[in-house]
């Protein structure tokens, strides 16, 4: 399954028909070919698919989605730490 994380448009290059977007601190370019001309503006939140902006999302929904993604990432980090502790507890190469 493909998940699309809301990204904020921070720059638009009309000559190349691309937007620079910020996705949770990572910037990248995304094509505007799937959108109507002028439909995407700086400051808009958008959803990407295979390098193209496929739709806009309202700011409130975007911020709520980003909050949930951050919570998921925090859980994954916590789970990873827990797994490493369990691996250390079961390590057979411990010194005496």
C-alpha cells in the first residue's frame, strides 16, 4: 500500500511546471502536470504520488495527518529501542 504524507508547497517554478514541497522537513520537487494550472499555490498542502502532486488537502486535515505520522514514527522508534534491549538480554556472546 502506498501512503501519501501531506507536503507543504514552498516554491513553484512555472517554467518547469514543478513545485518544491516540504514533507516533514525533507524538501523535494514534485510535478504539477496532474493539476489544473494555477490550482496549487505556495503554502498549500498537497498529496504526492510517484513524484507528482495529485491533489490538494486542506490545512487542518494535513496538520492532523502529520501529527498522526509523527506519533507513528515515535512509536516505531520506541519499539526499535525495546527490540534492541530484548536482543541484548538474549545475547549468547556475553562475557563472563
